[in-house]
C-alpha cells in the first residue's frame, strides 16, 4: 500500500483528491501549509507528494527545493495557472510531473500511478538481464543498472529507457514519446518530454552537458545509442 501526501490549503480540493485516491487503494496524509507538508514529506512514510504551488507559510516551490536537498521522492506539482506551470518546467531539478487545475480525477489518478516509485528493494541482487552497452535491464524487477550500479529511476523513466532500448539508434519524436510512454492526453505540451529527458540525462550520463547515450536529433527528437 502506497501513501500519498496531499499538500494543499483548500480543504475542498484536499477532500476531493483524498476521497478519490482512497478509492484507488492509497493511504492518504494531508498538510494544509508548506512547512507541515515539508515535515511530512521528509518523514520517511510517504511514497509520493501532490504539491500545490500557492501555499501559506512556505510556497510549493520552496517546499520542493527543500525536499530535493534530501530526497528523490516523486513530486507532482499542482498548479493553478499557466505561468506557474512554466515555472515548474523551468526547474532543473524539480518536479517529476505537474498537473494544472482544474483537473479530472481520472487524470490525477493516472499521474499518481505513473509517478509512484516502484517498491523496489535496492539491496536485492540484480539478476543477469538483457545487456545493452553499459546498461543492464532487469524486467522482472523493472530495474536498470549502469556499469553494475543500480539507477534510481521513476516508473516513467524506466518506461522511457525501455522504449528507446526496444528501438536501438532510432530517432523518436517527442510526440511519439508523449503518446506511447505517457499514454494519455497531455494537452499537447511537449516541453514535459524535454524536462524528462534532461532529468534522465542527469541520471544516465557521466556528463549531462556532453551526452554519450541519450542524444538529441535537432528538430526530430531523441535517440539512445548504446
Ligand atoms: Ca493553494
């Protein structure tokens, strides 16, 4: 059972999200200001955070910065306006995903499911799996290691890498990635793909500024060379 922390100051929204995620089988924790949200996020008993931007005491961006200093916990930013969404996209080490109000309950549940960290025991020995250059894929554990070291990936990041690995050296457009990996309507905002690629490079590459594996084909998309 996974625990979702909702950090949101509007009680009616908290109640709506809480009710629907409980129906999906999640445990719910609630915080009504940024300070309390940060404390709970770092308490070790949370698997994913839904983080509102406009919050009392400490705003959502500051909460996110403090979480990221200590934790790779999945965070979905909940934004109210276009400009807030732009700010989210601008955060280099920021959110795993974002959702703009008003959102449908179905979309929210899909985002939570896609971003929740797999309950992986990182001490478990990685089985000999499919090998692609320096990368080892263990499909039963849904884990990928590089040079024998396990990569700390979200479910979506794992899905992205697998999608590339199944299509070696093939350029994949951002539209195709959005459709096949995200798997649902994303309001056509392809910058989310670029943000995901940047985060992936930080995890895959020795030097993200000089990528050797996850490559950009200008104007066409991305490809993985291994
Ligand atoms: Ca708010």
